[in-house]
C-alpha cells in the first residue's frame, strides 16, 4: 500500500482503480492522486490483464463485461461502477455474494439517449437516412418532385413508450413539444406523467395504437423478448419501432420478418441481440436505420459519466454508500 503524507499530517490512502476500457479520461480529474489504470483510448484490457490487475484493486469502472471469475478475482473491491445506466453485462448476483456493491450512473445518459431516440424517429418518419443514401447513389435530379417520397410528421402521431423511467420520461417531454400524444407502459402508473396527459396502458394497447414505439426498459429476465412476435404482429402497418435500450428486449428474428414483409413501416435500432454482430438481413433492408450503440456517445456525456463514476468511487473509498447502488442488500446487517 502506498501512502501520501500531506502537510496537515492527514494520511491519504492511494487507491487502485481499474477502468476496463480506454474512455475519455478528462472526467476522472477528481481521482487525481489515486492509482488509475486505464488502457489506451479505444482499447480494452485483455482478460488476463484484468485478472492480474483486479487482485489488489479497490474499485473498478466496468465499461466492458464483468463475470463471476473477474469479480471473484477482485478480493479487495469496495465498488463496481457501471459505465452508464445498464448493468446487464455485470454479474450482479456474483458481486452480491462477494459483498461488493454495484452502482450505475443513469442520470448522465438520460438526455443524449433521449435525443438519439427522437432523432431516429424523425429520420424514420421523414425518410432522412433512406433519401440521403439515394441522393448519394442515384441521379439526384430523379428524386425531386412534389408528392415523391412522402414521409410522416411526428405532430399528431401517437408515441408509445415502453419503460417510463428517466430516459422514457425525457423522450415523452420532447415528444410533447413536437405535438405527439404519449402512451406508456411501466411497472406502475407514473403520477408525475398524469398532468402532462400521458396515458398508462397495457403493452397490448400500446403496440396496437402507437405510430411510433420507442423502447426504454432494461434487459432483464422479465423483459427478454418482451417485444415478441405476437406484440410485433399487433403494430400498425404504418408504425415504426425504435430501440435504444437493449437488443434482447426484441425478438430480432420476428422483427426482421415483419420488416421484410412490410408488415410494419420500419425500424431504427441502436442495439442488437448479439452486438457487435448485426444480423445481415437488417443491413439489407431499406426501411431500417442502424447505428452502433451510440446512445450516450458524445464527448460531453462521456466526461459526465466519468465524473459521476468518480463520485461513486470516492464515496465508497470514504466508507459512504454511493448513489444508485443496484444491489443494496450488500449493506444489510
């Protein structure tokens, strides 16, 4: 253990903190003085490197998956912080058994993910991505003309939000400004949404009535394939599906078939069942917009995420309970 002595005679423990991927590091300024291990920008530690580093680590910022073996290797861990809101790539059960709190940083990803969902809706409705491709690949003069390539405006349409949490709520707020009616489904009605006119409905009603369906629920055992073949079959032939949540929330093969057969108008997907692998059939469809999991991928947001993670790490090192602990049972007793 390395110890720094400050002029006021206060002892400062230098903690070993692991960041599993080379994310923008400006947001880690609050951890100055601690031993920060982070790979080069855009790279990740190998599994063997992680196993070696975790042995005497005090905290880890999980930008990549942490399974049981990796967690058990961290014998001194005081905290695992998820880099973002979703923590399905962390074995929370194993962490709980090891007595290690797991925290996430949901607030920092709310606005950018909501922005992306709205951007994808607009692009689908107004056929922006499709027509951009055509303008680049065909004679542009053939594309001009009143009445050609009509899209749909968001104003006057019904938006169905699956999961009215932070991100879903932000999407709903923006949708209101665009003149949309909002339906939503969640574990329970949200009292704060009632004065805004948002209507709590069943998933069946939402899928049946919505012009745009936007997914904002976590991936859990309960939400796996929540948007099933049966749910997709309920959608209007003019409706669009937007997924900026997690790929396995949707039955991807059923969605592919519905898109191929034009039983729904289109989809925009930022997440995929087996990412980074993407079903080749999706790539061949003109009525699909694909983005490579960029919901929170802005420099400003990444630095905010690092700052939020640093706060949680410093709390844990000081013996305080961090915000947004997802396995609070580790503090029981």
